[in-house]
C-alpha cells in the first residue's frame, strides 16, 4: 500500500488465487458472477468488473454450445 494515498500497489498471491476462483465460478455459473458484481461494485470495483466479464463469457459459451447442439440436432434429421 502506498503510504501517502493508501492505494494498493500490488496484489498478493492469495488475492490472485481468489480472483482466479472468482473467474472460474463466474464462468461456470454466470449467476454467481452477477451476484458478485452487485455485491462488490462499490467496495471492490476491479474484482466486480472481472466477475461480470467472466459471467458474460460463461453466458456466451453456453449460447454458442446450445446453438451448435441445436444445429447438429436439426441436421441429424436429414441424415
């Protein structure tokens, strides 16, 4: 932490590990990322934005997988 302004200069290893877990949980369960965003948006804005971004990634991945499965299911009718 900066002694003048109190800003954190570097993340600790423990914080980086917990942020990795937040990314993984937000991607696998997007509702977790959305909840974490609203809980952390005032206290931890950087972590909140990370959780929100990874939740959106999770939603996009699910949508793409669903679309591909839907297309493959539709094409299997003609084979």
